[in-house]
C-alpha cells in the first residue's frame, strides 16, 4: 500500500485516538513548543474513564490541566524537567519529578526504565515521500516515539518542517489526528541594565569562531545583543530562539569555522516567535537532533572554542551551583547545564560559564551565598565550575584554591553582602 493510502487509513479524530489509552498506561507528551494540545485536551476529556495514567514530559509550553487536584485519581504527572505549568503541582506533591541529565532522558525510554505505552507527538504534514518532520521539538520526542509501543501524532498544518535527524515516516505512526493552530510563541525582550551588563561581560569572553550554547531568557538575549562585532560564530545548543536569527542575518553566525557540523546550526528544540519558525522552515542551515546526541558531552567537546552559557539560582563561596531547586523545593531540572559545562571544559579553547545577577528581590537577597540553602541540590559541582559572571565582574575559579575562589566570588557579589560573606569565610577558615 502506498503511503498516502496508509496515511488516510490511520486518520481519526482526537476522541477516537484517545480510546486506545487505558488505565495504568504510561505516555509521553512531546515537549517545548511542540506539545500536541489537541491530544492533551481529548485525553483530559476522558479523565472520568481513566485511572492512574502516568504522563511523562519535559518542559512544555501548553496547557497542563491534568495536574489539577480534581484529576489526581486519573492522571499522575512525571516531569523530567519542571516547567511553570506543573511547578506548583510538583512542589505540592501532586506530581512527580525525575532528576536526570537532558542527554540521558532518551536512555530512560530506550532501556525501558520508563517503558512507554504511548508517545503523543506533534508533526508537520508528510512530504512527497511520506516523511513528517518533528519541527520545533526533536530532542526527547523522537527518542520517545522510537521507543513507544504506540505513536499517536497530531499533524499540525502550521508546524514548520525542520531538517536534520528530524523525521518519522507515516508507516511508523499508528494514529493520526489533524490539527491547525499556531505554534506557541515566546515574545523576546525584557533585558534589564543588570542583564545588559552581564551580557557585555560574557560577550567579551567569547572569541571569534566560537561555538555557542545558550538557551532563552534575559541573559542569553543580552549576550546575543553584544556579539555584533564578532565573526564566524557557530551554534551547538539544546535550544535557541530569535536572537540567533538576527545574528545569522547579519552574517555574524555563519558556522563556517566550526569543527563539528561546519556551516550548520545544531539544536534539539526551538522556542521563539513566528519569525523563528519561519526561519527554520525547510532551512538546510539548521539541523535538529535528539538530545542524546546534541547534549552528549563527548560530542559537544568536538566543537573547538565551545562556549556554554548557563544560569543559576545561587552559587556558594566554593563554587557549588544550585540551579534546579530553591532549598528543598524543586524548581526546574538539571537540563543540559552539566552536559554542556563538561563538554565545553573538554573542548579545545572552550569556556564553561555560569552567569547570574548578583542579587534578587530588589537587591535584598544575595545570589552569591555563604552556603547553599538547606535542601538545595548541587546541579553543578565546584569541581566543574570554571567561570562565574555577575554584573560586577568575572570570577575565574578553575584550578584555584578555596581561598582564591572565595576571594574571587566575594569580589563579584552584591556589594551590600560582601562584608557578611567575608565574615563567614573567616569563621569557617576559608580565609
């Protein structure tokens, strides 16, 4: 049977597709901007008929009604990275969190540690050969679909067709549901004077021909805004957004001197505005890959001059980084921070950077701290940290004694807290 006939034969509506789901099943939801919202809504509509359905996904930007208390008997959410839409549920004990490196999430599915009965994915319409593209979210969704017993795909007419290791054939999908709605967008902007200064300092550390990893948010946007004098930059990152498009159009990001995938922007997933989604449409300059490749530290290290830029909630005086929890309260996840820090550290000429404002809450709380809050997890160990940047400067920690580290970190702390930090350091004999 030719693929168009297979495609038509497997087509149904969302309610019909959800009839396959049974109590006790475990399913994966495509993440990021690629969450199949039509399927999610249809699943929630069946809540009264279902019990103990486990929903696994990483950060996504759609609705997440299934974590509401009234659905507690029907659904149990298991976050491998906590987004804003499930954070309260996780912190209240109404949903679960599985700590795991982003590079290793695919392994959970492949090794059946998290055996998947279903993968709910969102894809583009098939091309002339019968291949659908995963579009804006390849990272963990493609490995999940490869490992799941049943794949249900929402075919969204507005999903851009990304290239790379980004395709699934209609014969490998069990059920199709048609959809037609815009991909969720993240408006850009919101860079404060503090973020602008951090962006300036980080940009000064980036050499020409460097390959960059950065996510989305005020600090990445501020760094990108300060790279207009650079040449031949490259991208190898789990995620990028509109700021990268600006630098491509200006000829600053070319990838021409990358040592791995030269001439290509490499990423696992994307989140931005319609401009970004139009940019990646059938664009051979962009290669999407699963995170067990993109985030593999040994792959990352093959990029010379690899610069990773990640943030933190707090950093203690010895260089320990907490980025996934505020005390005992889980906030996000490890994500790709340590993957890229270790990859950049092993890159020829690489620089792993932790960048954060020196304080929060209007300057009332220091983010350079004497010790991490009780219960906080160490996302990145003191042994892995090379550079810490705040608006007050750059602390270079790698190869430095504890005394030298403490001095460097106090020097970039919010000035109002430096005396207190120094007093603590003397009490515990760091100084």
